[in-house]
């Protein structure tokens, strides 16, 4: 089989989304780059942890065959 297969992951828990999507890690990088203050980052991460959460991301898996 060859082709491109879209796979959509849905997250309803922030901890699972963070493990896969790196929410905290990306937020820390934004603070280091001066895009967010530390207070803004903590407020945003706190909001994610305490409010209803839903995230979805579609990845495209490329399937190919080696030609001998």
C-alpha cells in the first residue's frame, strides 16, 4: 500500500496533550524567546489545567514501498 493517510488525534485531558504536543515545553520556549512573560505562560498553562480541555491535531502519515 502507498499513500498519505490523515490521522486525527483528539485530546480531552491536558496531561495527555502535553505529552504528545509538548504544550509546556513550547510555552517555555516562547518565554525564553520573549514572546510571553513568565506570568502569562503560567496563567495560560493554569487555565489549560483547570478549565474544560479539548485539542485535536491531524497528522499525515506517508506510506511508501521500497522499489527493488
